[in-house]
C-alpha cells in the first residue's frame, strides 16, 4: 500500500488494515436472559450483527453440560434451546443464558471528543472508522472453523482464561427435534455448542450431528460454521 | 522484544494484545436458493483460507416430518462465496475476517 496503517498480530494475522473496508467489531448489549426469556433474535439486534451467547454464571447442576443453540426454523418464532418454550420432555436450561451482540465499529462508535487521546483508525475514504482503541471493546477469537456433517470437535481453553467470559457465535447453530410419530422415527438436528463447565478441565464441544431413532445419520450435507470468542473487557 | 499493538482501557485492563486474533466485519446478506442448488455472492478479495470466516444466519429445513435434515453449506472461492442451498429456501450469511 502507498500509505495507511496495517497492524498485524504475532501470527501475522491482520488486526487493523486501513486499506480495506473491513471495520473491526466490538461486543455490546451484554444481557442475562432468564429461562423464560431466551428468545432469538435478542433485543437490539441490527442487521449484520452476530449473536453471542454463553451459559449463565451459575449453570444448573455441577457437571451437566449446557447445550447452547438456536432452535426452530426461520419462518417460525425462535428461541434458544432449553428455554421454557421447549416441550417439557426436552432439555430445560432453567439457569438461563447470557447473550451479547458483536457489532461493526463503523457507524456504531462515536466520533472522538475534543482533546481526547488514543488511537482511531479510519479507512482511506476518510470517514469509515475501522478501529477505535479509545472506545473499542473487541473480542478475541479463540476458535473458528467449519464442521462437516456428522463430526464434532472440542476446544479446551487455557487455564489463564475465565471460562465465563467465553461466548459462542450462535447464528449458525440449531437444535431442531421432532418426536417420533406413527409413521416416522424421532429426528434431531444437532448443530450446537456444549459447555462442559463441570469437567475437571472445562471444555466446549462443537457438534454437527443428526440423530434418528437413536442412531447418527451420515448422509447429509449441512455444515456448521462455529466460532468461540473471549470477552477481554 | 515482542512488538505490535496493545490497548488498555481506562481501568488498566489490557483489551487488545499483539497476540489477539480479532474479528473484522466484511458483509452480510440473504440469498434464496434456485434450481441450480447454489448461489454465488461476490466478495472482493475473498480467498479460501482461514483469515476469511463465514457464518450462516439460519439452517432452513425441507419441512418433511420423516426427513428434516439441514442442507446448507458454502465454499470460499476467489472473490466469491458460493452458498449451496436448496431451491426456494432462504438463508442469511455473514462474512468476516479474523
């Protein structure tokens, strides 16, 4: 580039690049949602926002993993799996969850005040803010990838991190369960996160499974893009 | 000596480190599947590597009670995001860089 600013991290990944229209993001609207109000989309969601969620600070039980996913399909009212909207014979997360929004800094970060110090980076168009060190509440990516059909992966955070500051990006997740009927077996699409907070070494499992009649189904094509982030603020 | 960007908030908490992998927003939108089974979305600069991330906003189903399996997937291509989605189903997508 002829001029501008690029900041790379120790791995060579770009953290800020003033030649791209790719503003940094920030976490906002951190909200505790009770068992009775685990609805999706969460309040104050704007177009383009990614939705973050994690189990409540004191999840139920001491060892029961907490399943985290959206449920239902796009044309129906949606909520999180485990909410009071679940049929009583399905999983109930009575402790609730914590949600947040990951928003672009462009258009959502206020202009610097007179005499303010810090660092604001604008794109080459001179008006689109890309990164504000002064007001930023960025999150750190811990894990990101895509699970193909019938697969799962575990992420174990280092002990230096606080487990209750780890959020999952839930937009791509879904748990959709259909009980068996007279002419069909039970079905469950399970593209979700499972927070194993009570394990001796806590970890988070990302799964892309379909179950029918107690067996895993293998012949489907859907991918589950997953991402875990850490609230450093 | 390490080098890079560190940001501290007014409480002295380090909120950005030179080791952090940050999320940068690129684009979002909605596509509707057609008879070809895929939709191409132009994303300038996109490449098939892990600095590019994609999230899907929904996993629409073909609503049949005996086979409700989700079928949406995507491929990162040069300057293009290909979303594989069945005919007439609608899916949201998000593109970001990390």
